[in-house]
C-alpha cells in the first residue's frame, strides 16, 4: 500500500515524469464507447459516457470533469477490490483498497463523500451500489 501511495502521489504532483510525458499519459488515446468494461456488454456501443469523454490514456482510464482530467485504475480478484482516481489539475485523489469481495458496492458513495467525485463511471465498471438494484 505504501509504495502505491507514494507512486500515486508522485504522479499526482507531477514529480515522476517529464511534463511532456505526463501530458501524453493523460491524453486520450482510445475513446471508450462500450456499455460495460467487461462481459458481453463490452462489445456493445453506447453513448452513456460521452458526457465525461471516457477513454484510455497511457496506463490510465481517463474522464473529463469540472475538476479537469480524472485518471483512474482499478482491480479486483478473489478477496480484494481496489480503485484509485486522481485529478492532477486540482491535486485531488483517493486510493481505496480492501480485502473484501464486496467493497465495490461502496465505491460510489465513498468517492462522492470523500472527494466529490460524481464522475467515475460506476455503471460501466459494474460497481453496483449496495443500496441500489441493477
């Protein structure tokens, strides 16, 4: 956790790479038009995330918001789920790590409450909130 925190902080504060490399990393390379990130819906196009200009940068999934570009990474497996997002233009970010198979159900609420992030495409990521039915 500490290494990932240090890495994320260095990226957020633009202390890791040359400015031109960081700019390229946070520039959309591929637009995302799928309904979902995984499963059969990944093959079906949608305009549901056009309002945040969802796309892949270099090593990050990117979105646009009033906070500027948001760059996020996520992952899960048996017994863990995590999500991190940074907004370099405002210096805001969060890392959520859990040793739970159910943590993704609270990510939407945590992001909204902790940093005001109402832009993460939780439906696309299949992060169904615990208090909502799909």
